[in-house]
């Protein structure tokens, strides 16, 4: 099970005397904003103020460590820098705003339901394109030389993350030049808490936040990444899209949602374990029961919202991908998925499928125990409405042919 690595404890000891920004987060963020804007020669105060809400929420995290504060604020600063970079591209190249983002595929569903696998499978088509991790952290027009430099820099950050959270590579491998979740671009969402810790004031603010502008920004990033390059069908992924399907259809009217499904008891146990591993990077200590309540409440709200939106959206806009069916017979289910989203399934795709669905080399199966966080019977009962849908879609007792 997860534990705090020695390197994390050592860094907290070293940084403790010098990292003090969380004592006055408003002043700390104002100073950071001024520095970023001076260097960029530009500003976007509405965007900066929204990120300021994240900063204030981060300062509330129980047991927040110096390492945690340093890493969170570095991420937030990077997002503001990227926003100003995108704004500059749009100002200097107004034609970028005319780039059509046509019929994107949006992979969503509860965390740990094989969203990553579905994303990888769909984006593997030569007709498709998924935004890469480095592209979302440094969004700009095509420049191979700059790209190599950026990738090298970001790989150092990933290496540090893997040292601070050694188990993360078995749970969610991070590769700078591979497709990653939209949350890397989106300024707001539940990802801030699930990765870092409880942020009560931010959660309250987020509940009343209109995410339309966030998705407009996501679209602008895709337009920048598409401009001057071969146009392909975009494939996006983030579990949080499940609760924002209506907003996404406003910004991307012809989007198709690929909703991945899996047994909630397994989902909650795996998510709690992942959350514990992540929180230990940012906090001195964590409370497993607190993690359990947080994850259960969050994911129940997500799936209830998803079920509500499912009744409102056109049936053709949602394609279900049941985990157990997929793992039992991927060579039937993946071509079915391609057909459902209107994509061509070729002989080449068939030949490459085994490599696409294979676990990363050297990774071990994710081990977890739900009972450390919650009563499994409570989880099963809480998700009863969703389980009724799941029983119609999936074969939960199917024997897996591959380990996803």
C-alpha cells in the first residue's frame, strides 16, 4: 500500500524554512501573477483570478507540506503562462480561430474504468489525433526544435514525480510525448482535489462556476495545435467530462462521448488507492477514511450528473464501453467501438491492437483494498441506480482474456 517516500520527507525538511507562501496565498499569487505578466508582456486577469481560487483552496489542504505547496503553485503558474502563450498565438495569427474542430471523440466515465485504455485505443487510428502531455503544457504552433527542448525539460519533472510517488507508474504511467487528459489544460475541475487534497472553499466556488469558458479555452488550444498541421479527428479524455457533457456539446456541438463503465466497488477502491498515493506527495500525512468519504461523494455526484445528462443528450452522441466485455473480447469490442463512433477499422488496426492494449512494460498490477477506506457494501448500495444500467450493458462475471 502507499507510503510517503524518504525523498519526500527529506525535501520537506529542506524546504520547510523557505516555503511560506501558503501563509498568505492571496499575496503570494498576486506576486506570481505580476512576475508572469511582466515576463510575458501581457495579462489575462479573469483567467488569473480564477486560478487564484485554486491557490487559495490549496492553502487550505490539511497537512499541506512545503513540497506540496511548491509543486501545486508551480503547476498553477505554468497554466497561466500557457494561457498567455495561447492568447499571443491567437493575437498574432487570428486565422487560428477559424480552425474547425470537427466531431471530436470525448472519452469519459468514472476514474479507473479504463478511460486511459479507451483513449489510447481510439487515438491509435492514423485518422485520429490526441493532444500530448507536453503540447498541453506548452501549447504553440509547430516548432520541432522548441518541442525537443520542452520535452526534455518536462521529462525531468516527470522523473521527480515518479521519485516522489514511486507507485504512480503502475497506476497511471506518465509519458511526456503520449496522449494525456484534458485536465492538463482545463483550469478548473475536481482534479485539483483528487490529486492534491481537500480544498473546501475551492469546491464551493467550483459548484457555481460556469465551465463554458474553460472548454472554449480547450478548443482554442486544439486550434493552435491543429494550425499548420494535418487535420485529424481529435480524441479527448478526462473522467470529469462526464459531468460536463452538456457544456462540451455547446462548445463542440458534434462531439461523441465514449462512456467507459466498470463495477463501482472496483472503481472506488482503485480511485481511493490512487488518491492516497497522490495526496502523500502534497501532504505530511493522510486520513484513509477521509479519502474514502471524499472519493465516494465525488464519484456519486459525477455519475448522477452523467446519468441525468444521458437522458437529455441524443442517444447517438453516447457510446458505451463496458470494461468486462472489453477485457473478455477486445478483438470484438474495439472494432465495435470504432464502428459506433463512425471510424474506419482497418487490417492495420487489427494487427496493432495487441500492442495498443498491452500494459506498459515493467508495470505491475495495481493492488488495493477498498475496506481500508470504505465499507464495500455501502459502495454497492450507494451506486444501485448506476449498477442497474451497468447490468444491462456489461457482463460483470466475464472471464478476462487480457489484463487491462
